[in-house]
C-alpha cells in the first residue's frame, strides 16, 4: 500500500498536512501530529502495515501493540478519505 497519487504531504510551519490535488472525492486538509506524519512518510513508498509498525519500533520507544494501534488508526482515517492505494 502507499499514499495515493493526488494526496501530497506538505510541511506548513513545522506541522505536516496532507493536501488533496486534482480530482479527489475528499476536499479538505488532513493535519498530522508527529506520529501520523511519520506514518504518512512511510506511505510515500510501497509498504505494508507490518512494515510501518517495524519502522515505528525502530524509531520510537513503544511496544508493538501501541505502534500497531497508532498505525491502524492512521490507516483507517486515510482509507476513509480515499488516500491509500492497495
């Protein structure tokens, strides 16, 4: 899976947002906290849920359960706006 073409991460004064471009059914901006920004950056290349969890475990001092829950939450949100391609 990866971030769908037409959804562009952008840094706005230290805060990452995802901006839809072109023709998308979602018309708005998604604001990302640090964890969500990390997950979105992982989605710039083709990856898997487990790959993102592993990347989080390498970067952050968290358990696999906490990392998995964070990944699931962000993936669910991005999926609900059509920002992920499988």
